[in-house]
C-alpha cells in the first residue's frame, strides 16, 4: 500500500498484538488513517502527516483534551497509551497515534431530523462548555459549572437514547473511566486569552489581488474544462459582491475559547441515531467559539444548490446557544464574521490551481454558491442563528 506505516514497530510500541489487516481510510484531507485489525482487536491508526498539525507536543495536547472530555462522558475516541505511557509515537521521523476503531457512519444535515439537529447543536455546545472546564484560559472561571450541568444532562439523554461515547474493542491497555478530579480540571492547560488573538476580518485589497491571480491561472489552464468555467464565473461574481460590500469588513471577534477547530460531518460518527464519537482534533485551538458553531452549520446544513436549510439551522443554533451559554448577539456577530470569511475565501480554488490538488473539487459548486445566497438572504440567516 502507498505510504505503508511501520506496523511492526508501532504494534510493539503499543503492545497491540500482531497485524492481521491494515486498510487505508479514504476520507480526510490533511492526515492519513488506517483501519487496523490485529490479534488484540480493531484500531484506527493515524499518521499525523500534515506539517501544520504534526508537532508531537500539539498532538499530545489534543490527546490530553480528549482523555479529559471522555472522563466527562463526551463522545470521543481517546488514544491508547504505549508501554511508556505516551500516546504519541515517532517512528522514522513520522508521528503516529493509535485509537479505538469506532463503528459508525457519517451523517449530513439532510439525514437528520429537526430534533437530531438540535441534538447536534447541543453536542457542540457541550464540547465548548466541557473544553472550558478541562482546558480553561487563565483568568476565566465562567462556564465550568454550566459545563458540568449540561454534560450531565446531555449524556443522561444520550444514555436513554442509546448514545454516548464508545471506546471500541480489545484495547491493549484499559483503565476504568473515573471522574476527572476537580483539582486537575482547574489547572489543565492554562493559556492566556491573548495567546491566540483573533484577527480582524480579511482585507478586501488582498482578496482582490488573489481573485486577479486566480483568474489568470484559470485562463492559462489547458485544456479548459467545466471546472474552469465555473471557477471563472464564481471569481467574477465574487469580485462584484466584494466591491458592493467592501465597507462591511468586521472588527476583531468576540469571546474566544478552546474549540474542536474542524467540526463537520466527516469528523462525527453516528451509531444509529446518536453520535458515537467526535474525531480528528488536529485543529484544536483557542478561537472564537460562536464562529465554530456557525461554520459547522454552514457545512452540515448546506444543500447541493448552495442554500442553507434554515429550519434545521434554527433548531441547531437554539440548542447550541442553550448548552454553550452563548447569547443571540454573539451568534449574530459570528454569522457576520463567517459570512465575510466565506466572501473572501478561495481555499478550494487555491488547492486546485496552485497545488494541483483536486480532492476538494466536489465541494466547490455548493460552497461557492452558498456565499452568494447567504449575501442575498443575510437577514434570514442571522435570524436563524440568533432568533
């Protein structure tokens, strides 16, 4: 298999038995994953390949976060420790981690009922409130008691409905799940609120220059195809929109906190109707929390034609606000910042034309249409999140 991991060394490191099968997992744009079956059980082997997220100390921090979230009952898949107690393995200059294999499937917003959309929003709110408890920012006490309350209510509801966190089978090292000690929670991963300052919205002057560069790349591409035609149309359309709304650049964002950083359908596994595990915590960081809620909804609830399912968005947002303790004004401000972000963002086209990477191409039609619709229906979108 291409990029085959060093299974012998890794399995000895984790005392996970002998390999019986190892198959690549196709989904994922940044890192590499493998479905691994050994004489000890089934696992997910993750190769942290992306240079931006492969630092062992950052991965270890992600692992500590998921271990503490699991202790609260949040559905995650914490890694297994090796014989030396560490969860990160560096072999041949590459970084790996071993997780339980979680049986489940990904579900887009179209596959969720309104009630399940509310449960999805509540889950993200629980994640934010729980991260605030186990990885507090220095000088911040707000939300810890709220986190305890909502985690308890959410997990009790999940237990009644058959949900909750699942840890997989035949772990090489298993320990009873115990409550997180209060002292540990109070001191975990303190970070100054200024450590990750939120920037003001994208500079439209930079965006105009990028649009011109991408249009030139589209013109040079041979042979021209239907993707080029759509790209050219959307770039010209976006330039006109940006010229019209150039004065609406948002200021610096509001409250920040620890967030998952990449909450979308491919990073959430369902078993039946209930979430089984939130995976891929590579983008864990200190960022505006309400913006993650809006950004996630814009992925979960976008329709193929590039519109948002507003009734489902409303159910999701109300549950998120309730569990995270976010105010309507925080969500409205986040809607504006994410809208501006989308108006100025061309990462899919940059991957296609600058890197020759076409893996995100299938997402481009709906994503590029969404910002046009969002601009036209701006008030309705704000109302869905904040109303």
